[in-house]
């Protein structure tokens, strides 16, 4: 008979908890480790079964300790083996080496925290050169200059393979799953993984909080849809949210960030960018904010050309939303058309939104091109545009 991980964890954690509260019985815990014999007695197993179950466990390690002798004339301690909790880095290394994951929710959350505690904050993605063709000057992205210009795409076998993989992944994500689908709410049911991603990104944080409140959504993605990678992203979001007690907004930001670095990123972008750009002009204000935050978190410039065209195609009353999205996802490559709008647009709201977009891009990419555009705004005839530029310059100089 073998000792399963759940019984081992309950017995060892109970003894360690009693020791932490000063209620441990003599001869059960020593030097921060639960003695093998005490764990075996608590779990109703043999010493060998405890050693076998603890070997290779992600959260536990076997440790030689000096245990007190209950009887002895010359020595007060004896060498014994104990089960101790691994430190955070040791837990992460054990999981990377293929150790068994914990069975209890508390130790799962502790393992998730161990995986993330040493994770360095990644540098902000730099997309400044994304639209620049190697060996040639960057082409203008002004919508009027796009007529008659052949679209320049990345060349080479690698780029073609990535595009083909993204297309294949998108087709798979759009495939309907067997069964009745998954219900986010009584009014929202999805039948395909891509529809679920769109719902999570454009709905408020409460939708994701509901989805990760249990493992039902993850099981639907993994078992019914066959989307293991996407299910793993939700699992990572759920475990880290529990370990760090994240708010709903922080949990959604974490999910978007994980999605932006996953192999599914390009397929997701190909699926959500066209409908999201279209929704900017008609969706409620709260949904527009969620769409802009999602596009910003995914960190793509693939949407820039569509947004620039939309600036001149959408109704005037919806243009401010598109300019807000441009400020969220844009780079110095697009400040030229924004600068023309901020200085010469007939609508005052368009001038102010374009100026705000330039300032936001300059704050995220403080390079010479964006700096020149901010300075150019100070020559505007619009007092509000000049005020926006002056405030940005004061904030920049204060930071410097």
C-alpha cells in the first residue's frame, strides 16, 4: 500500500502547524521538520511509505535532523530524518525538474507563489521598429498615403511559418466545442475558445473573476475544446491570484499579460483586432475602456494601420475613442498623423484627443521623435492643446 500525496501533506502540515503554535508533542518535530516516524503515525503509514511519498514532492524535502532522545544516559539527541517544507526557490527548482505538484490547495498556492516570487519584471515591449522595413526608410502611415502602396510584410521562411501557425491556431480556436458551451452569465454563453477570449477581454474584470472562481472553465477548455495552452493560462492566473490575493482588475491585467507572451498571442490578435476596432465606435464607454486596456496589454502594433484608417472613416462623434486607442497602443511611428490632427483638425475635441494620444505615446516611448511632437503642440492656436503639452513637459522635466 502506498501513501498518497494528500495524506502525506495533511499529516506533515498538521505536525508543523502544531509546532508553530507550540503544541507539538515531544519527538514529533525537530529543527523545523516533522519527523518521519511522527508523520507515519499521524498518516497511518510506515516510515518507508512516508519517505517514498516525500521523495520527489514539490513542497517537501527529506532532511537529517538532531531529534531529542526520549531515553538516554549519555546523549540527549539522536540523528533522524524529517519532512520539511522547501524554501520558495527550492520549490521552483523542484517543479522545473519534474517534481509532483501538491495535492492541497494551500500548498498549490504556495508553489505558485514560489514560481513567481523570483520572476523579474520584464522590460516593456519595444515596438518602435516593427513597421520599419530593413534597409529602407520607414514608409508613411498617414491614411492618405496608403493608396496605391503595396503592403510591406515580413519576409523569409520564419515569418511565413509564424503567419501560417497563427492562421492555423486561429482556425482551431474558432472551432465549436462539443456540448452546450460555457455560460459566463445567464445572458452570455460561448461555444468556441475564441469567443471566450473575446468575452474575457471586452467584458469587465468580473467576467474573468467568475471564470476562475472554480476550475469548471479550465476543464471545459482543456477537455471539451482541447485547448491545453489556454487552459494553463487560466490556471496560472487563478493560482497566482489566490496566492497574492489580487483584485479583479489586477487578475485581468495578469491574464492579459500572460496571454501577450504566450504562443497563442498572434492568433488571438488576428481574431480580436478587427471586431474590437469596429466596436470602438458603437460600444458603451465602459466596454470601450476594456477594449483599449486589452489592446494595450497585448502590446501589438498590428492594429495601428486599422486604427489610423478608422480615424478618417468613423463618424465624428466616435473619433475620440479611436484616438484614445491609438494613444494606448501607438508608438513614435504614428505621431506624425496625430500631430497634424492635434494642430489642424477642425473639431476641438479631436485636437485635444490627438494631443492627449501624443502625450501618452511620449510617456511610454520617451524618444526624440515623440519629444519633438510634444514640443510642436506648444505652438498650437488651441489653448487646451498648449496646456496639455505644457503639463506633459513639466511632468517630463520633473521626472528627469
